[in-house]
C-alpha cells in the first residue's frame, strides 16, 4: 500500500470521525438524525459518540408519546440526560407507564424533564415517570391542571435532587405540596408558582423558611398572598430574580423587607397597586445591583422614587418600565436616560 493510500485510510478512520463528532455536537437533533441516513459509515461514526445522544426533543411534535417510546428503544439513547416534550401532542399517562415498565434503566441518568403543556398527564403519569428518574434536577410541568398534591408527593418520594421546579399554572396543587417541597428540597434554587391559585401564606412561608438557597422565585398572578408571607422573602439571601406581578396585597412594609435581598437583579412589581415611593426607595437603597425593574401600573409612585433609584442604581439598571405610573412626570425616554444612562428597554408590558 502506497503512502497516498495510507494517508487516505488514516483520514477516513481518524480525521473524518473526529470532524463528524465536532459537527454533530453543533446540530439540532432533527438534523443529526437526518445525517444518520446519509450512509452506513456516517451512521456508525455518529452513533459511536454517546455525547451526541443525550437529548430527546419532541417540542410541539405530534404523536410525541409514541415517538418517545420508539426513540428510547434505540441503543444510542442509553445515556439520556434531557427530554423535552413542551407542548407536544398526544402524550398521555399510558406512554409514561410504558417508560416505567420498559425503559426504567435507560432513564436512570435523566436530569432534565420538560412536560410543559402536556395536559393529558395526571398524577398517575407523574408517578410513572418520576419513578424512573432518581437523578432528576430540573422538572417543569407548566399549565397542567390535572396534577394535584398526590403527584407532587410521588415526585418528592422518587426524585431527591430537584433544584429547579416549574409548577406554573398547576391550579390544583395546594399548601400541602408546598410543605412537601419545602421538606424535601432544601437546595432548591428556582421555583415558579405562577397562578397556583390554591396557595396561601402558610404554604409560601414553608418554602421561604426552608428553601433558603432560592435564587429565582416567580409568584406571578397570585393576588391572595399578604405581607405576612412577603416579609419572609427576606430569608432568601441569594435571591436574584423575583416576579411579584399582580401582588395586590403587597404593601410598602412587605416590600421593605424584600429589599433586604441585596443580590436582587430583577424585580417585577407590575400592578402591585399598594406600593408607594416608600417601598421603591427601600428597594433602591437595599438592592444596588438591580438591572430590571417594572413599576408598570403603580399609581402611588412619583418622581421622588426615581431620583433615589438614580442615585443608587443608575449604573446597573438596563430595563425600567414606569408606564401607567401617572404620579411620575419624568417618563419620556430622554428624561429616563438622563437618570439611567444604561437603559435599553423602557417597556416590559403592552
């Protein structure tokens, strides 16, 4: 065999597979699967790299339940880390029960599961899927009205390492679920409770007292909480992102306690109608790393709070929404830029 043929063979055996691995790592799953069909040689080369097959993404796909089962039957998905079924169609409890019975071992290393918008899944499905995923860290079931405290109980029993939990729109979870979460996930860093309308101060306080590592807390569209719970947010020294949009019972007293969270970079106070300059000034003086602040629709704030915000946060604020704040007169873009030179977003809500 001549030198040229040896170099060609080395190129085929060593260089091309390395290139395929690099290229494959940058492709969307759909394109990666299409590449498998080019030739048997490329198929063998790509399948040999387990790092390329850590994610299954069926977001917004039809017949996603059957597709998921079919994909998991392929050897290349033996080391799966993430499954995305966000707004996927035709995902039911029965599909998740098949995963438990036939692919229990395959899902042992799963760390991220997105079931957002999968409204046919109930507590039964949550029990089935969580029983397969002991290493789950990120779990999202946004907009699921069938899951109840029973499903959350299955979750905490089966998954001991969750740090990021999205229950947004789960209208049938109650304070009991909050107690379960608080008692089992002390290392929780992100929690979304948007529109969990059955929750009360008691349930939220359980979270705030026991999950002190929270960095992100979303309480959007929860109008029943009072200062009794909001004051307890001050127990979160690492909190960076807080959404209180629509917190109609939040007063300056509660907001002044929240201002003790000095690491806050994002605070949404949209439609917090009881807030005045007093609360906003407390935030300005306590949270000097603030980058995002929405005061949209608050009629009790004036230019006075903007002046204090400017003196404390002018070098950090990049987003400030004061639309609908009729007590603030200096609301034009030029006037706001005079106070906050780094602003690049003036409107969060339409």
